[in-house]
């Protein structure tokens, strides 16, 4: 949204919090700090986004002062003191967001070993084991750290998936969001939060004179389109790699094995392994090509690069990446937003978005404190009546330099004064503490979350929990923004393995990534709560074990842990029966109802002690 103002146009969008930065008014200004954005292939609508990413990277790397000096021309900005406050906000938020661990969970998988497991539990357990094995091979936790730090820092992150035939599994990669150019629908046609039908990854490759390579632009494109006939690697008339149609003896294009032509609609239909009863006419195509910068004119941008100038890349298996059919009906790309976008928006905001000016204030105050500490540690002296040495050449008194242990000889009536700036230094340091508290509060990380508050100063643990309330809300919103995207990511991983014919075909079961607790838990209190609740019969053993897992107890599989607990309980009951011959005590130990006329219950039939072979009458 743009609002016409008397002085200049005011832009209100997802990056409006950076409008006070001069570079945001004209990111394409030639010769500026963001001169690389002046390339004609970068679309105008993406300039503010890319400028915001570069600014956030500068803050993270303690280079905001250098960038400000380059964009505003104020050389003194280059000497601004930056002590890592933005990086601390980013890393702290990342730690709370991801929690202590990340676990792939498929619903009902924990019930696969039950006596009467629900329908589909065995398939859920199998998929959960496969996904966890894939995650271990692909270093999922490491990839999540990479992507999520970018999301917290920039507001956006991107995952890309690709089937690797030589490894027999899906590869997971993360991309800098500055390389990501989705073709979003026109305003009003579709919700901006929906998945686009065509996305690009594009970046410049610098000139390499040693290899004789000119400056180029590389673009990787994923797009959904109607299923076509079979193609094979070939070459164009000028010898460049291209894909050629495969024709039969009758001159008609040959279909890929398994595809069929719908005579009624004239479209080609394909049955995918995850939808055996729903033929689809859509597939995903992959293109990967390079263009010389000198071949790109003013009308060309990343969305409409000239096809006749493209030099397509060739994959290791010989496939030319010129609209290569990936045999899936989705784009294997997942865009993560750090925050929940506003209605109609597609991009997220970084954690420092609302406190960026506070971080500038902290840097400015640190700079002033550094200057004040110089005059405090080496104060300015004024001396009168001192006997100064005389320069024999000029006959002028030599400059006086104060050093530790120096003794000055003063004539009668002489004096010395010191300029004391310690009060100003203390005030600047107090202002820094105030600004840090303000940033912690407004970012909702809180002073307790940043670790700048003394926990012993709080009157109780309940007061600490209240102080962490905004942080709990923040983490909840950040995880909510990601929940659906990670579920989609795992669904894509499953379907790509199905397309590669290495995982069983069939309907894709839902899976999700569960984040561990973001704040320390009182494990002893939770254990006591579980023991009392399970013992009193108001909580199932399954729920109790799940609570212990969430609290951080080293339980790898809930169902296996329950089996071990029950086996030991029966074993202890058998020993109690052998030692006491007291059936009432055994029933009480096992949690069975009492018998007898005083209870009003009918005596139970014999109950076998599983795994022991004894009976309780």
C-alpha cells in the first residue's frame, strides 16, 4: 500500500519498519552500497525485499555502521561501535524456537505394538521409522539450524528437495531467500499465502578471466504444467544441450510408460503412487540454465529471461535440465516465514523488525560511551604555575604529557584541575541498560529470556513464569507459522521416495516435526505429578510417559517404555504373591478392584500375570 504524502511517497508494506533507512527509498541507485541490485534482471517489485535482506545481514555481522556510511555518505558512521546485540537477539530466538530437540512424529505410530492397535498404526510406525532414518542421513537438524537462522534473521527461508538416484533418497538443501523469486498471483486472484505455480532461484556468477567465462546469471526454475509426451537429451542446431521429443514409427509423440491419453479431453493423465485412484494431468518441470549478462536487455528480468539465449545445464546422469519432467505433481520447494504473514502477504518479518531503531540507539550509545571512557581513563588536565622544560632549539616550553607516577613542580600559587567525565559515562551505561531492557520487552524475548535479569531477584518461580509469558506467546506464534510448512515438507519427502520406487505406494500419512520445550522444565515436579496421576487412575500410562518425554527424560519410544514398565510391574507382583500369599495386596499393587461383599462388586475371574504365568483369584 502506498500513501501519497506532501513531501514524498510513503510506502506501507511488510518492510515499512526500514523506511527510515535512506537506502530503502531507492535501492537501485547506481554506485550505492546495494549496487548489485541495479542489475536489470532483478525485478522492481523485489528490490525492497532484497535491500531489507542485505541490511539484516549487515546488522547480524556488526556491519550496519559500514553500510550506513556507504549509503548516507556520513563517514563517521563507519566508526560506530557494534557489540553483537542483533546477533544475540537472533541466536537467542533461534534457540527458543527450535527447543531442546526436533522429533518427527507420525500419529498412531506409538500404538503399533499394542495388543489391539488402531487401523493404520503399523503403517504409521513404518513411515515414522523411514522418515527418521532419512532425517539422520540428510542431517535434518543441521539443515533446520541453517534455514531457521535465516528465517529469524531475514524473515524468510527456503528448503528445496531433489531426488538423487545414485543415493536412493531425497536430498534436502537450503537456499538464501535473496535467491528466491516466486511468481506470485496478481492481487485479488489468490491469497498471497498460497503456494505459487512457478518459482525461480537466481543469482549472478562473476566473470572468471582465467577460465574465459563472462559474467552470467544462473536460474533454476520449478513449474507446474500439463503432462507432455516423453523427451530425451539432445542438442539444438548450434550444439547447445536441449531436450527433444521422442516420436514413434507413426510420427506421433511417445508417452512415458504409465501415462495415458484421455480421449475426451485430449490431455495426458498419470497415476501417482500416493493417489492410486486419482489420475492427474499435472506434473512438475525442472529447468537449470545460465544467461550472459551482456545478452540481457532492459525488458528482461528473472521472470522472462530469453529462452533462445539460455545455456542449459546437464545433470550427472546425462539428463538435460530443460523442462525435465520430475514425475511429481507438486513443487519440491518449501518457503518458511518467520512470522504469520498478514492477509494477502507472502513474506515474513525478522525478529528485529520492530526493535531495529532501538538497536541503532544502543550502537550510538555504545559509541558515545567509548568516547566518554577515553576522557575518563585519560582525563584532560589544566596546570598553572608549573615549571616546564624548554626546547633548546625553539626556546618554547615543551608540551606537558601526564604519565603514571609523574611529579609536577608548581610555583607558589600554582594549581592543577582535572576534567571529570565519569558521571556522564555512568549515565551512558545506564542508558544502554535501559535500551537493552526496552528492546527485550518490545521484541517479546523479555529480559529473563535474554538472560539479563538476575533470577535470584525474582520473589518466586511463579513470578519467573509470569515474566516469561510474552516469550511463551512469541515462541507459540513462531512455531504456528511453521507447523503446516514442515508437515508439507515431510509429505513431499514421502512422495518423492514413493516416486523413486523405494518406499511403499499408497496414501501419504500425515507427519509433523515436534519441537522440544523452549524453557527449562521442573523435571522432578513433572515426575511427581505423573506418578500421582497415574497411580490415582486419573491419567493413562501412555499420557504419563508422553509427559515425561516432553519434559526431557531420555525415553526414545513410548510404546517400548510402557512395555518395560508393565513387565516389571507384573514381575514385582509375582514376587509379592510368592512372598506374602496375600491376594488383596497383589490386587492393590496391580491396581485391580478389590473383591468382597463390602465393595459391592462381583468377584473377578482369574487374571493371568502376563509374562510370569501366575494367577490372582
